[in-house]
């Protein structure tokens, strides 16, 4: 089991806008970023990424979560695999 404190530290080091931005074209919208939701078909951006709160939310389909959740939902990774993927991106080793 991955310790909760490790997960919190990992999420503190990861920039969710960078993680999501690898898969979704994001545009700055005030303090947040907006883009087309990768979880449903849409023509007007309803997908928001908040770097300050470190989460994403789609006002169209209701998808939301952290960087870990995004990798799980978008790439189909398991929780441990998503944690390992994020950890490798920031040079951390999963205990």
C-alpha cells in the first residue's frame, strides 16, 4: 500500500496543468486553464484545470479529480501505476 503522506507530497510536487496539458490543449483563462474535455465530445470548452487547487473539473460531464485521477481515467492506469507514473515524472521513488 502506498502511504498517504507520500501521495500528498507527490501531488504537492506535480503541476496538474502540465500533466493534463500533455493530453489536452489548454488555454489560460484567468488563474485557471480551459480546454475541450477528453472524457466526452464537446465543441465549447467546459473542462477546467486549476493549478492553485490542483484539480480538474468538467462542467459538461462532471468529470473531476487530481493528477492521479486524470491519469487513471484518461490513460486507464490503475491507482498504483498512476502514482508510479507521476512519481517518475518528478523524480520521486514510490516507497
